[in-house]
């Protein structure tokens, strides 16, 4: 397992690549695979807002597109006073593709909080309801 500091550094570095010209709300994410690889993502906005993609989903899509299917945890970095959890859409994607992983929320001032995804998405909807 990677040291948490490595994941935090990766998420903070990914945040620097955010394309947030409209909201100026820059987010970075680092997803650790079961084998210790790191896939990062940043939020990418556009003028329609509705087609904006969050950092968490970018990291998940990158990992999935490279064939990874098993994950340990994710770090989410935003430079806000109040630590920023994933939005509802990201919670759903994380649940479906990563399972009940720990999420570590950080900011640029050293604040840190760890949560389990199940605590952010109680009674989650997944493929078990489609059978």
C-alpha cells in the first residue's frame, strides 16, 4: 500500500491541472488501485457547465480505461476552508466502480478528514437492484 502522503501529493498536483475558468473551483483526485498504482484526475469545465467533469470521475475513467478494476482509496484535494466531499454524481460512480473505499479529503493548508464512501452514500443504488 502506498503511503498516504504520496496520494495527497498526487491529488494536489492534479489539482494544478484543473480547467476551472468559470467557477475557479479547482479540484484534484488521486485513486489508488489494489496494486498500488495511482490514477489522477482534475475537474474540467466548459461554457455549458452541464458537460463539466469532476476530478473524481476523471480519475475513475482513466483507471477503468486502462483495465483497472480494483481500488483501495481516493484522495480528493480542494483549496477550501471546509473540506470538500464528492458531489452526488461522483459518489454514485465511486460506489459502482470502486465500492466502499475510504475517501481522504484534504486542502492546501494541511486539513485532512477520512470518510467511508458508505457514510456519504447511504442506501446506495447499484446493480444488485437490477436483478
